[in-house]
C-alpha cells in the first residue's frame, strides 16, 4: 500500500498515542519523586519503594494476588481448553448455542457478576475468602481461555492430524504428538490472558473477598479511597512491572518454542 | 489398564456427541454453578421482599422494579446511558483514525499495535488511579497550567462528569481500535484501486468504500466499549464523586451501605436489559453486514 497518510491524520494519531500512555508513564515517574506532593518534583528517590517493604499488608496482598492468579490460571486454562476442544471437534445438537452462551459471561458487566456471586455465597453460607476469590476468577476466566484456544483450533490445519492417523498413530498418540504441540501457543496465550485478568481484577474480587483475604488491587483501592499518598504510586508501579514482566516472559517462552 | 483405556476411547469414538460433552462437561458445570446459577438467584432476589437485616424475606413483589422508576433513580439511569453513549461516540471518533493509520502504517504496523495493546495489559485500577494523579487539584495538569500562567487557581477537573468520561474513554479506547483495525486490515485494496480508476476522489473512496466495509469492526468495537461503560463502577467511584453516580455505583450501594439486596438485584437486571438491547442491535448490524 503506497497511499500516503495525510499529515494532519498522523499528528492526530500521534497525539492520541501520547494520551493513551501519558497517565501511567507519569504515575511511574512520580513513584520515584522525592516530593510528597505529586505535582512538585524535588529529585529522585527510592524511598516509597523502601517503605513498601515495611508494609506487611502490601506484601501479603501481593503474595495472595500471585497465588490466586496462579491457581485460577491453571484451573481455567485446563477447563477452558477442554471446552474449546469440545466445541471445535464435537458434532452435537446445541453446539452453536453453547458457543454463543460462552460469550455471556464476557459481556455481562463485572459489577453484576460480582454481586451475583456475593449473594450465591451468602445464600449457601460459604464464608468469603481465598476460596471464593479463586472460584470466581476461574469462572470469569474459562470463557476467555476457551475463546482464545478455539480461535487457534479453528485456524489449525487438520490435515497434519489426519496424516498422523493415516501413518498409523492411534487417536491418543496423534493428539499428544501432533494436536497438542500445535495448540500450545494458543493455550499459552489463553493462560497469559487469564493470569493478567486475575491479577488485575478489582470489581468482582471486591465483592467476593473477605476481611482476611485482600488482593493487591483491593488493597490499592482502599488506599486510594483513604487518601492519595506516594506509596500508592510505588504499589501501582509494582503492579505494572509484574504484568509487564509476565508478558515479556511469555513472549520469550513463545519465541523459544517456535 | 491399556485395554480399558482403548475400550473407553473406542466407546467415545463411536459416540462423538458423548465425547464432546465429556470435554465440555467440567467447564460448563463450573460456569453453570458459578455464573448461571448466581444470575438466576440474583433475578429471584429482585422479585422478593427485603429482609430486615439485609438479605431477603419470602414473598413475591415487583415493588423494587417500580421503585426504580422513581425520578431519583431515573436521573441516575439517564446519566449512565448518556455517559456510556458519549464514551462510545468519543472512542469511535478517536479510535477510527488510529485504527486507519495503523492499517496503513506498513512496517510500523506491529510496533503501533503493541502500543495499543499495552494499556490493555495494565491494571484498569492503576490506570484509573493514574487519572487522579493527573486531574486532582494539586495534580500534574493543574501544576502545568499554573506554571504556564494559563490559570491563577487550580481548575476543578476531578469529581466531574468530564473526569468520568475522560477515564472511561482512556480505559476502553483499545477495545474500539482493535476490532476496527481488524476489519480495515482485511479490506481488499483492489476495491479502492477500482474506485479510483472509476473516478472517485479520496473522500468519496473513504465514505463509499472504506467506511461501509469497516462497519462490522465499528459495530463490534462500539459494543465492546458501550457494555463496560454502561456497567462502570470503578471509574465513577474514583473520578466522579457523589454527583456523578452511575448505575454501577447504585448497585454497589445497595449491597454495601444501604443493605437493600432486592433493590440492588432489580437495578442489576434493568442494566442487563440494556445490555441485551445493545447485543440485539449489534447482531442486527452484523447480520446486515454479512448479507450485504
């Protein structure tokens, strides 16, 4: 395509890109600001990060967030991948309805999912805690994993599997040696999505977490509600670093496999 | 053991439907138990009496849906609707040029796409908090304006409808850009060459070829922005203050301080109703696009 873009359009798009990234960039920058008051700049410091280490509640919340994200990612990836395989390979009545229904949790506003889970747990008298958070995270992650893996399955060349079968592999071997390796990048992408969605989720977790089970986003929220202080910039920056690190690690992993 | 496995596999091989349901079973059971059932319970609660100390009391009533029609709450519903529509319109206005530029960016395409996806991986809470850092009285924008002498006193930027709108547009813009980009990228450029050969100038080529062919992307993007904006809770909570309450905040109030679960459930289902209308509109547009 050789059509040149109008100069005005290039400027407009450039400005939009700046707006899209400026807020978080400023936030990370100010997490190194020595001044207590956000607007003034009075030199670089690591003071706010050092203070995080004196806050057992923040460290505990970070650990809980990572544990919940890991556990819910494993479960959701397993269940979601199976759902995708069933939908892609199965021929049964109600297939398209089932697939359409998979999008319902994705399009339902989070606040409704959150309160619905809250009343279910209340009705069953299940105490809110780590368990209820994991259950909720697995539930909202299954459709995302399934959709990502399904897209990969639909784009796959089935003739490779058929070749394996023709060459004498039984169904199980063909699946293990041909389908699964081809599917792996899709499963990894789904798992990555699930991990970051779980790590970052605030709204649903807010409703299904108990007093003793505060994840990092829930803690950051209550800190913001209590008042703005430089420590929040540092925690937020940590959250940004952790997700960025996850993406980079996954990219590396995917690159090594390919 | 191996024989049993083979027998099991061949049993499934003869019954593909049973095999599919065995794969779907665990995931669907989880979603039924922890998504469908909770929604059904929520709906049931919206039709029951309010309990004395939170929770519900037995009995059927429509009073919670009637109460929602009180002007007090209709104002909140109206505000929610216009903020969600304005967010969608602004995202479309800003997102379309970006998607168009990326689709025509040649070797820069992947780098620019990464720049669009990156905010998506960043916590929504952190990004909303970042808006506070920019917008508050002693925030960065006011500091710059004061420093340049453009204003003598800090402007009230935070806790306004404008702040909520800015926060939502900032939060959901990538959802608009990506589907539009996907449909522009698939566009057959030979059609544009044909239009040019037939004498269409650039504006006509855009309005009569490019734009109509990218409508499925526009529809998908609008849906992906409109629905979360409609159910927004965090953004109005942190950036809006009491005067910019949206339906999401009203729901949270009923399950928090107000302890009126049935009313909160009724508001949730009113919200769900609007979501379904939006979905139906999207399906219409999509099917019309496929038929054309």
